[in-house]
C-alpha cells in the first residue's frame, strides 16, 4: 500500500471550514490523518508543501477528450495527463466524438478505457439526442444507469425547444443535469468571431451575443416549467449573466459556468494575434463589458463553476484561413494559473471562492461526493503554489494539441501537485505516469 505524507502546507477546505497549517497523511486511496508534525511512516513519500496551499481536488466539468474516434487530436492518456498537469483530479468528457456517445455501451467503454489508461477520474457525459442531430432523444436512462453524469449535445445546440423540454422532463427522473451549449444558429450563422466593431474592422463575419442569449432565456424558462436541473455552458455575454441572475431569483434550478478565456480575453485578441485561429472559439470572446460581467458573475456567485472547454485540435485544423479554422482551444494546463493570476491575485475572488468554483461545486453539479480534506475521505487533492511565476510553453504541454492563445503568457500562481485516489500524479508541473 502506497503512503504519502504532505507536510507543512496550508490546508484549505472552505466547504468544511478548514484553514490551518499542518500535515496530511495518505495511506492507499484515503486520507488517514490530519495533524501537526505527523511522523513519516517507513517507506512513505514526503511532499514538502511548505508555503503551498493544499486544497480539495479540482474538477473540470467541460472537457473534450476526443475519444473515441479523434485520437489524432487527443487520447485518454494525453488528455488525462494534461488534466493532472493542470491540477485536476477529474474531468467530465463531452460526447461529441466519433461515434457520438449516445448509448450505454459507449458510456461503459469510456469508463473502462479511463480505468485502464487514464491518470485522473473521468466521468462521461451522454448525448441529449442521437447522433447530436437534435431530433430523437438518446437513451438517457440507460446512459445514466451505465454511469453518465450528465447529458449534453455540447458542440451543437439543441435547436428545437420541444426536444429540449422533453429531454429535461426525462432527465429530471434521474436528477441528471442537462448541460447546454446555448446558440441560436439562425443568428450565429457562419460567423467566426464576436459581432462588433472589431469584426467589422477585420472583415470577419460576426456572431452576435444575442445568439447565445436567446437560448439562455429559453432554457431558463424550460427549467422553470419542468423543474429540471439545467447547466448553462461557457457563458460569454453580459446579458447571459443577467439572465442567469433573473432565472435564479425566480427559482429555476440552473447553474452556469465560465471559462478562463472568457474572463481573460476580449475580441481584440483576434487583431492582436494577427488572425491566429488559436483565438477562435464558440462562443467567441466578446467585448470588455462582457468580460467584466463574467468577472462580476464569478464574484457574486451568479456563475457557479469555472470550466475549461478544453478543445484540442490538430495543427492542420487551425493553420488555415480564419473562417475555415476549427472552433476551440486547449485549456486544461492553463486554467488554474490563469485563475490564480487573473482572479485571485487582483482580488476579484478569494482563494476560498476559487476552490468552491473549481472543486466543491463541480462535484456537486454532477452528483459526486465533493473532494474533501477530511480523515477517511478519498485522497483527491490539488496543491497550489501561489508564488510560482512561470511561462506557458507549448513544448512543455502534455496535451497532443497546442492550440492555445496563452502560449507565451507569464503567470504567477500554478498547480504544484495533483493526487488522485492517493496516487501522486503530478509534482512541480511534471506528470508522474507510473
């Protein structure tokens, strides 16, 4: 049985009211003791966490692992390696794969593959509709029974309101969250960035914020009618944030997420990076007022979760004319650093809030027991180094894909260690795969 002693860190678990300097002893897969000056058992591996923050393990509920069928972009091993390097103990993988994860056997396949090849916990999300076609509902109950933690057609919106309504009614029977990519495609059309002054100046067709907001409003109304749990993915606009506030005030069972690119970037980045397709994502980054609204939503609790929407692509899918390039950027290896540098350091949110946004609430949202720093709890732990200054480098990334607009950025604050089920999977941003 493996034994791990994390020594001298600030043990911070806001959900449990824990904030103290001490040691944490892990035996096997569980936390066995929390105390001060704990002796190291014979053969124990000691991690010196002096000056570091020891937190419940971080979870990313919006990740594209590209498995099955698109392993040239990412595979189970590289995707979960990127996750642990980024400080995550678990990820929810999206079903827009080839074939689409729209049946119980495919959910089971992913769980089996993760058990064999994964370096962190993997929870599959099943599709809302068969083949992501937006027409016939997938076998939601069977996927739930096989282990699906949510349903979503992420990558495509569910265009028909009645189809989404029926999905919510069905999912409510299992208390299964319905995650939605909110986009009215009759409005977004063939746009490739935010519609505004910058898109006009660059000569690129834009995607208006209204395209997102129309579906956000629709989903809130359907959630109110059906009583379903509805999760709104990657909010990007100021009115979307306002609508979520309104929906929560009315009692809708809604939650929402924001990505690091939406709280750090604006549409100006497309010009600044010279039409680099590493700035192309859906929904697009928008104006400064939208970014500020996302920050306010994170600070006041309107937005419940930070998620990455990690979307790896092969270089050939990005190294083309901007309108033809694939949507999406990688995010697993930069999210924690961006959150520490751009949210916690300037005081937009507290460190305690960050832990709730990236650990406790994501687990609750997918009906999993939240990671905890408690004796007897599963040893899923993220250790943070708030003082480390580092530069994002493509050659150091564990992901197969390097399509990130943050390459070259220098950040202060980084994940220091990732422990998954008692196993040390990352130390000082180096993946430990054995």
